């Protein structure tokens, strides 16, 4: 690794807890969470249930775990879920629905990682012994591979109405949900009324070292808590990390607007570099996707060239790259990032190691 400063834009999962967050963790009141005796976890769960207008919540190790808990809550082995073709639950959770719950994923194309009723209409299987049973719709907010796009509330309402009319459950993978609320101006409770369960990640935009929450009805969360145990996720003195999440809810939501502004500034700089292509207007939250001209080389080769200069940006496809702004990326660092990126492109990078497959960083 280079000795010069490293500008890490791979993901908002790379953030380090602030001193104030560390202090909150050190001072946390703890107990045995699996027995329901950790007061800090209990307060966080109650707070999140209220925040989303739901009856209950359960703390989880990761958002992937929380998503898989939800799949198993809503489905039985042999069922299927419907999801956008880029969705995290289907593509980037190691086959969890199939491995852990015996559930298949039916992927559906849709713009910017979202779904709408026209694409969903006609996808539900008839009640026939030969067919898999359609039980669940999964949506992702923000849609990562859709470019960090946030769900419009009216579109979510349409999908929710459609699903409920057909007796389907609706789960939201809210890995970057607070990026969506800040960008769109709606509240967590606005989202909660349209879905059955929501998984929220604390280790992405909110800057926590780990943790997630699943919210829903009392019955669904009771089932989810049992599934958490089955998946090896029952916790003991988890208040240490729940305190970080509680701190983040107080201090790290409104500042997400800074990450969004930084992402747009970075996108504007990328748009000026010949050989890179980007739609600046499509940058809505903290994710910046751009394409590398094939004549220059593969995205992985550019990523390796950047790394030698102290800039970490992952390739997410043969010609595609993704940069992510977060609380450890300072506004004043962006001009240097842009300068290094321009120099790497202008000087060429075909001689760098790399492949056509891409790294597919998914955090």
C-alpha cells in the first residue's frame, strides 16, 4: 500500500467510529440480550419500532442477517420471492434465501433498481401443485446497483397496494434507508406504513462498526427473534454496539446531506475527464457510478492504478466503477481525488493487472 494518504471511497462500510461514538459504546449499560436483559438493546429496539411506526424490532448483527430473517419469517421452503434483478437479497447474500430458507428468487427487470406495478403484473404464480408459491416482494432503498436511487413514495405505495391485494408480503432492504429519507424528504414512518418489515443497516451511512435492526409486527418479530437464534445471531452484551447505533440515530442522519453533496461534486469532476462517462444528474445520494472507455482498459486496471496513488475505488463490472462518499471523506479531499483520477486516466493504465470480471464490491 502507498505511504501517501489513502482516500477510501470503496464503501461507507469502511468508516471508523468517532471518539464520541466510542465513548457512548464504552459507557453503555449492558445485559444478556438473548434473555431480553440488555437495557441498551431494548431501548434501541423500542426506539426503532416507534421510528418506523411498527409494533416491535429485533437487533441483528448485519443487514444481510436481518434480510434473511425476514425472508424466513414471510416464506416457507418451496416459496419464491419477487425482486429487482439487481437486488442485494438475490445477488449479494451468498444465496441465502435458497440455502437458509429453501426460497427461490424470481428476478424482474426495472429501472434504477426499482420495481413498479407494470413489471410486477402477471408475475404471481397460480395456486397449483406444480408451481412454486409466490409469497414475498423485496425492495431495496436506496437501490445500490441502481445508482443509489431512492424509492419515490408514490411508487412504493403502488407496489404495496398491488402486493396486499394479492396477499403478498413486502420487505424493504433498507441498507441505506436514511440516505433515502434525507434525499427524498419523507420520514421512516412514511415508509413503514407501506411495508411489512424493514431491515436497516447501521454500519453504512451511519458510521457504526456493526449492527442492524429488523422492524415489523409483534408476531413477525417474535418469529424473527427465533430465526436469529437459529442463524447463530443471538447476542449477549450487545448494548456495546447498540449504543453506537443509538448515537448514530441522534448525530449521523442529517449530515448524510453532506455525503450527497460530496458525491455530486465528485461526479461533476469525473464528468470532465475524457475517457470516463457519467450521468451527473443520476447521482442522488452517496453512490457515484461511472464507466471506463473500453479503449483505455478494464475498470479493474484503473482501480489498481488508483490504489498505487492512494485512492481506493472499486470496480463493479468490466467497465464500471463505483465511488462512495461517507463521513470519513472530507470535502477538501475531493479535488485531490479528482486530480489523481484524471492523471491515472491520462497516463494510461493498460499495463496494470486486472480482469474483465470486475471486483463487484457490494458493501
